[in-house]
C-alpha cells in the first residue's frame, strides 16, 4: 500500500531533514505531511505518552488526526542525542510541549525516541516511542539549549 509522498524538499534529505519536516508538520497540524515522513511499511510503530502501541499507517494516522483535531501542537525538540549506522539513525529527543488548558497555558516535557531507516524513497521514520519526561530531563534540555552556538 502506498502512502503520502513526502514533500520534494525532503526527498533527497537525511534523517535530520525528515525529523525537521516531521516536527514542522506537527506544529502546523498537517497530518498529510506528518505521515509523509513515515516509511511506506506495514510494520511502522508509534507509542504516544501513556498510550498503546500503534502499528501501521491507519492506526498512526488516526492518532495524529485526533491530536490535530485539538489544534496544532506547540512542540519544540531539543537536547537531541544521535546514534547512526549505515542504514539506521536513532534520535533521542527531549520535547518541550506547550499545552493550552482551560485554566491557562502549561509546559510539559516528553522524551521521544525516533528511529529512521534509509528506504528506497530516502530516510523515513519507522518507529517513535514517546513518554512523559521528568523535571531533570527538562533541566538538561534547558542547559543544552543555553550552550548551543549558532
């Protein structure tokens, strides 16, 4: 089964490009672009914080559509740790999430592991596992952000 074609800007890109496109699409609430970052495989897997394991495009799409139904996600990745091999790249990311609740805005941190494989279409997301972060991880992300030189 073929799924959404990735934007031309990331067709020849690397895992970092796919990750940037994934987070941009999440922030814009664009489920088509989110799903275009995933591999065209039946066994792709996604686990959201506190959620069940979702397997395959239909289940993963439904979860992102549900999240997008509540508005775009204000989610910023940081403190990325990378492990790379010939055809696989793993990113461990601390995500800062801004939540808009009835009693005001709140900030939460999520720890995510994003796994990318090199496919015939280029690098694509094949697995994502996210869980609630701790205060220590939030502090680590803040420390890394203040020490980056641009």
